[in-house]
C-alpha cells in the first residue's frame, strides 16, 4: 500500500533553514507527481509546492524564491528545502502523492515545523 513518511521537521529560528524529506513506497515513484502541503495552526491546508514525474515544479507564491522542491527517484524520496523561514510558516507539513489534475490522492502523517525565536 502507499506509504509516505515525512521527516526533517523541528524548531528553527526566523530566517533559518530546514530540509524536509518524504520517503515513499508502495507505488511507482518515478512515474508519480508529488507535493508538499502545510496546515498552520487553526487554518486550512495550503499547497506549498509540487513536482511532476518529469521534474517540473510549481511553487506557491508565498514561498517562491525561498523553498525548493526536488526528487531523487533512486531513493524514492521527495525533498523540500526551506530557506528564510518566517514565524507564520509554522505548520504541519504533509507530503502528498498527487493524482489527476495534480490533486493529492494520498497524504503522509506530516512533520511539524516551528519557526520561533
């Protein structure tokens, strides 16, 4: 079955960096579109970034120029490099396996990112 296991979250100071990882299994990773979403406390989930099977990326406007999504098909892993983090980006970050229309079909449990001094 599909499994998505996120890691790399934690506490970071404003302006700092983190790299999230998502280890995927149970499907053909190299042929699949993937994504990262986040849910700040008390708010709805929002797209952070997505990447197609052939490596085309789409970044949400609030993170353009600061976050980078990438994938390693040899390791069945998708990454999210986050730089210049802001306190309002404190959230639970989820990895997704995307289906038709790049909509999430499966979700990981999430990894928590806290941006605070």
